[in-house]
C-alpha cells in the first residue's frame, strides 16, 4: 500500500456516508494520481456529489478515511483542505452575487497568493488587487473582461460558471475538483471551458463529476463509474463503457445521450 | 405643534435612533453572517453604560468611560463567541436566541450584584446648547448623531473596501462557499462579534448620560432594536440606518402627539412595512437560508 500511496495525491479508503436509512456512498475506495484527469460518472443519486463532498470536507464519512499526500484528512475542515491544495466548484455556482466579478476573483486570488491572515486582509483593499496580472489574465482567459465591474447576480449561468472555474483556477490548487462544470452550458461555452481546462492537463490533478460523460470523454484519462453509492467500474473510457454492469445500469442514459448527439 | 417643539422632537428622535442603530448593526451583521440571534449584545450595551458610569466617577471623564465601555463590550462579546457560540453554530437559529437570552438574563444578575439595583446617573459631558432655527439643541445629542453617522461610514468602508469586509459580505450570501475559498470563517465570525460588542458598548456608553443607568436597560431597548433590524432588512447596514432613524422619529414624534403612541406606533409601522415588504426596507431576498 505504501508504494500506492506515494503515487496517489488523494486517496479514499472504504468511505461510507449514510443519510438515515439511505447509504449514499457505500464502501468506496479510490485513488487519484498526481496530475491525472479523472472523471466520476453516474446517474442522478449515484452518490457522485456526496463522494465529492466527502473528499472536500463538506461531509465527514461514517466509516473509512480520506488521505491527502499521505496525511489523514478525514476530519480536517474544508478551509484547511483548501489551504493544503484541494479546491472545488459546485453544481450550483458558488460565486457571490452581491460582489462584482472582479472582486470575486480578488477574494480567490488574495487568499491563495497573498495572505491567509485575516489580520492582513483587514488592512488590504480590493481595489489594490483588481489589476493584479493574474486577475487580469483570468478575466481575459474566461472572457469576462466586459463583465468586470458587473455584480455577479446580473450574469448568465454560463458566465457564472466560467467565473467560478476562473476563481478556482486562480487559486492554482494542486487538485481541482469540478462538480458538473458543464451543466446548463451551451455547446460553445462547453467548448471554451474544456479548452481552458485542457491547458491545465499535466499541471494539475483534475477531477470532473459529470452526468453527460460523452462531453468529456476526450478529456478524461480515467473514469470511475458509480451506481447507487457503489463503484461499479474503474478504468479508461472505452473499458468502462464496455463493462457489463455499466451497460446494464446505463443503457438508458446512453441511449438518451445518443439521442442528444443526433 | 410649534416648530421649536417639533425640531427638538426631531433631534431627540435622531439621537435615540442613533443609539438604536449602533445596537442593531451588530445584531444584523451577526444574523447575516452566522445566522444567530445575538441577544447578548443587549448585555454589552448595559455593560458599556455601567463601565461609563464607573470610569466617569473614577477618572472624571465620560469620554474615557465610553472608551472603556467599548473595550469591555468587545471583550465580553469575544469571550461569549469563543466559549459559547462556537459550540452552537450548528444548531437551529432559535437555539442561539434562547442561549443568548439566558446570557442576557444571567449578565443582568451579575450587573445587579456588582452595581446594585439603584439606577445610576451619568453626567452629560458637554452641557452646551446650540441654537438651531431658534431652538436650543443640546450639543451632546448632536454628537451622538454624528458618532452614529461616522460609524455607519466606517462600517460601509470596511464592508465595501477591505478584503475582510468583502469576505463578510460574501459570507452573508453563503458561508460554506467562503470556506471553500480557503478562508477561515470562524475568524470572520470572531471579528464580526468583536465589532458588534464594541458597537453595543459604544451605544450603552453614549446613551448613559441621556438616561438613568439601570440593570434592565438592555431589556428596555430590546424590542426597539429588534424592530430596527427587522424593518431595515436583515444583513443590510443601509437599511439598519434608515430604519433606526425612522423608529427613533416614530418614538419621539409619536410621544409628542400622544404619549402612549411612543410605545405602540413603532409596532404599527413595522407591521405596515412588513406587509408591504416582507424582507424589510432593504432586505435582500438572497437571505434564504
């Protein structure tokens, strides 16, 4: 196991999370290798997001443990995991509606690159960081320059999602976990988001939870397929799709997606 | 009603509204960010007043007393946040209300045992009267109003300019997402509680020369402060300022028209505003949780 844990940046060991009588995540073990692009796939209620929440600290598992770079982080708070280098996005965007686009970016930037100390933040203004090269680059990359001073509540869903990804990438986490980053986006937007993510391949460990696996099949190197809280297949895209249990569980979704693509 | 009476009524209303504002802003921020109802702030208001009383006797300066009251209010709020709120953040909002009501009542008992039951007078630090349109207005009341407006300005700058302020505003929307950026939200909570405690202490200290300081003074303003928070809209500082002045005027001018109105009229206004705008004057529908 020790050889394996050297290669793995994030490792879950037999984690289980129950909500009352429902076992949302059932004895899942999973390893993420450094700088790989991994996908977690499954239908609604398969436990993908719950598993994500366990990895990122939003839930504490009833059983099992979670490791980051060989350290047990099962009970570490969210904020400490972020400080260690794990950052996530949400299905429903986690941008702040009352702040301007650029101030959302400044918050993410400042915490990651300037100071963790609130004492220092108390004496720092947002204005002083609005023209940071990395903030400007993020606006450029995610095509948000025109929206710079708009309050986020006036943005479209696609723009909010781009902003959220921009915020998480601005923090340059070692592990970036994206929860359905493409949901609700138009095809052109999906393309531009994947393009930006594509540039990070090999530089960051990226995990994508997706519903619509066909959209990211070119992108992910390894897939984890979940069904009713359990892992039913793990491996390359084609390998997983050929797996009999995956075919049995997902033939409906598969058929529907083929419908989408036509 | 002649103009002199009216004008002095308005000034009285503004000054009492200023006190309400200083109290309500802390409550509003605490609810907005932590989703707790911090009734213990009313205790720090009483503490502020009593410290002002004791220090003004000992040092001969009301201003130093007010400063001492602010420091004690901040320290008390800090301690309660650290040792009590930390344990109950996860609970329901009503739990915080009951817990802090207990702290308030317990604190009133401690105040009684230290300072006794007899109301204490605090001298007005400036007895000058200023002539405004033929009406003699006590300068001290004007100072109270100026202090409240200055505090409003300072809080506005803090929330809109500094990174911590932005983080607090972001946290009012969603604390977990702020934590998701890697910001230690418990520190944000502590900072917010200290600010609230200092302002409550300031309110008590400034109010002391205008009233008799007595152990249950916190309970006496409780209803008004709550009203200010609700009318203004939870989590909105601008709304809190506007509604504090509004409630102050209603109390003051209401009592000029017909004395019992002072108690009743603010409730009527609150009812009316909530009927028209359930989130309060500047309340944001964003506060869904």
